[in-house]
C-alpha cells in the first residue's frame, strides 16, 4: 500500500505531466497559427492588389493591404510573446518533474 505522502507525490507528478501536456498543445496551436499568418503575409507581399478582404466571423471586410499587414504582424507578435511565455512555463514544469522524478522512481522501485 502506498503511503499518503507517496500518493500526494504521485498525484503531484501526474498533475505536472498534465500541465506540461496542456502547455505543449497550446504552444503547438500557436505555432500553427503563426505559420498561417506567415503564409498570409507572404501572399499579401506577393500580391499587387491594394486591397484585400479580412474574414471577421461570418462576414468579410475590405481593407487595404497595408492595414492587413499591420494587423497580421501585430497578431503574430502577440502569438510570439505567448509562445515565449509558454516556453518559460514548460521549463518550470520540466524542472519540477525532474526534481520529483528520483522520488517517484524510489516509490515505484525502479
């Protein structure tokens, strides 16, 4: 039978693993969105059009390509900051998991 302290440590380890997984999923989603933004910016740069459309919910709004580029770059910058924040959270969680891991191995008899 596992002692209460050991149960708590195991629960804590599992919680950190779940947090890490959630952070990794969020980070991957943001990276995919950044790739989409990069592709949109490439298309706007390659286009000779002065105006384009932006999808906002169920409607399309006409904007100048300059406005769209600015909006996309701002959104990309925001996503980049969020990715960096998630990377810091990931580092903290991994550090905690590494700290707990030797104790978990002792409990499990590995």
